[in-house]
C-alpha cells in the first residue's frame, strides 16, 4: 500500500499535501477489495487441481475446495477492512449506514469470488491453461479497475464498458460507503 500510495501520490496524481491522507484512504478502499478478489480468484482457479491428493479420496466433497479459498480470502479481507476502518475513524466519522454498506459490498465481493472460483476450478480440471488466462486477466483487470483513478474522469461513452467489470461496482461501493456519497439501495 505504501509503495502504491507514493506512486499514485507523486507520480500519477500529483496530490497536494492537504489531501495525502484522504488519498491514502481512497486508495485503500480500492486496493483492498482488489487484492482480495485477485487472491481469491487465483487461488480458487487451482483449488481442485492443486489438491489432487484430496480429490482421490472417495468420501471427499469437492465443492469444499473453492469455498475454502473464497473464505480464506475474505478472512484476510476482514483484517484489511478493519485496518481501513480504523484509519478512516481518525480522518472522519462513520455511521451505522456506512458499516451496513461495507457488509453489503463485502457479501457481493464474496459472492463474486465464490462464483468465479467454482467456475474456474472446474475449467482448470479440463483445460490446464485456464490458470495462465486467469493470471493475465487479473493483471489486465488491475488496470481496468478504478484503483488509482476515478470513474468520473472517464469519458461518458466509455463508462458503460467499464461497468462490465464487476469489480468497478465493488470498488465504487466501498468508496461510496466510506465517504457516504450514495446508498447502495
């Protein structure tokens, strides 16, 4: 986070000194869901194929493997979220509605990770190169998700294309929860 904050602050955005702490919070609200998504989907894609020793057991339920990767990614995410909320309490005040929104977007993130983990772990069993494709798409998705930049700065004719990325919804939701700009319902 520190390196990306410095690169974004000095290199990309050129933020003035008064808004450095706000930019750090804004960056964390975009980066933490993305890191969770990338770890969960990448781990979920190989959940079945990397645990072949468990798959060979007769009474083992295969649907547990993608769930384990999804739940473990969300456990790390909860630690990230706590750190971000503690930092945000030093900068601003959060209400109960904000915390409910974080829970909603956390559930949406978990559902997205779980669904993609199930799909990709199944595909990886049959098509081994799925893992390489996932790695490339995760790298591309990092730059197509508004982690460093704001969707409002994108020309309006391209916004609908960006919103095809489900992480745009989650990242914007985390930021709107943090700053109270719009309610999820």
